[in-house]
C-alpha cells in the first residue's frame, strides 16, 4: 500500500481547489493525477466537474455503424481491421450493397449512421462521395456522421483537393459531422513508433479546424494503452483543448482503451479497469471546455461504463448495431446494446437517461 506524503496531499488539495473554482489544470496537474493512486479522489473531482455541466443527465443515441471498405493502404501497428486488396476477407461495398445491408438491419429509431473504413486507394474519391449521396437519398432522416480526419486527409491526397474542398464536396453529398477516429496519440514520436501511416498531428488538427470553420461539428478521440507516456496523453488532451478554445467545434471527447490483437489475449494484454476509469476521470478534469466525455462500452464493457458515470462520463455512446473495428482487434464486449439495455445501464448508476441526436439535442428524457 502506498502512503500519500504531505507533499502529494498538498498537490492533490491544490488540484481539488482548482477544480472547485473552475480553474484550468496544467500539464503538471494532469501528469500528477495519472501517477497518483488515489482513484477515488480523482473520480470525485471528475464527478463534481461533470455534474456542474450536465447534472444527472447521461446521453445515448440510436446509431448504426457502417463500414464501406476494410481495404487500407496504411499498416498501423495497432489495427486488426485493415486488409490489402485481394486478401481473404477484404471487401469494398457498392452503395447499393450497403443499402441492402442497412435495409436488413436498420430499426425505425436509428437516428445516425457512424461511417468509417479503410483508406482504399483502389477506388476514386468520387466513390466515397457517391456512397454518402446514396445513403442520404435512401435515408434522408438519418444523420451522416462519417469519416475520420485521417480519411479526409487521405481523400485530399487522392483527389488533389484541399481539406476545405473535400469537406465541401462531402457536405453536398450529405455529410453532417465527422467521427473522432485517427487521433490515436497526438505525438509525432508515438506515431513513428506505432507506424501510424496516416494523417500526422498537425494534419489531424487542421482537418478538424477546417471542418469547424465550415460549421461542421466533430468528435475526437484518444487511443491509449500502447507505448505512450502519461505526459503524451496529457499533451494530447491539451492539444485538443487548445483547438476547442479556438473553434468550439468539438461535441465530445472519447477516450478509447487499446485492444489486443486477439480475443484470446489474457488480462495482462489489456488495460486495467483502474487505468480506464482514471483516464475517463482525468479527461473530464483536463478538458474543461468540452461538454461531454464519452465512456465507450465497446472497449471497456457495460459494467465499467456504468461505473464511469460517477467518474466524469456523461455519454454512453449508443446502440451501434455490429461494431467491427474494436472487435477485429480482440474486444470481448457486445457488438451493440439495445435502447432498453442502455436505459437500464444509465438508471442503474442513479442517472437520468437522455436520448439525443448527433448534436446533443435532447430527443427524450427517461425520468
């Protein structure tokens, strides 16, 4: 058992006073919290910060995940979803094939398509535009939250268009929000070590900055639990926080717990529950200009998601309907949850479930 020294206690008290006063935490504060083993104090502070922003409300959305292609030119070290053209299991769906798939699985209450996929260099940019157009024409009432910043950078490279021009073409096709993926850890050193063969730090941020300038609200993530340091995690949060100060265009921050390469991987190959809860809580404390921190049940499981609602999280994502990327990497969690399950999960934590749309407009409050 670690004994908290007077110096550590005074630092924690100083952070507690900052949080109570609504003051911004520093890099040093964030690193200290990661190194502290006082999870209950960290969680209590995060809960206080979240309650000030959201009260007892916890949000979810009826969403459907779609993947047009898993063919990808990048070979990122952590990815088990990608395939090369011609590999067993590689696919690229036509717009009609995707519509046929959606028709078989969609429910009347789905409000959002969450669309991501591989960086497939064997089809032109127009394929990605036409894919959105076809979906929007067939399902005009469903919001298209689609493509990551890394995909936008890829589209820019294969089309010769600027980020702004790519986004404008996709907007015409129906794009309404960007997903948060592709951030991983916003550190050039990390990205080199993990062979992140896609948008670099400045490109990721520039895509979101451009989207925000066009009036497109976006999501953002952090994939933690590989080789990064605590300092790199906090610096990642601060980079996102700085852009939010500039644009106020982010809707939510999503800490993503790294998954192993196989569902058979043992617990030593996975992040601990302790680390997952601490990361959610610290995210809430560092990102004072974000309204929401998401607990992603696909990566941390429904039970830990429920606990996280008292440690800073205000969103449990949504129904999903067959998530594939984390499960390709070895996630052991359900591929989706029903609306009833999500409502039960939130109420079980003593919170009020709120069905939302992509932009956090409230649809229904379940008192």
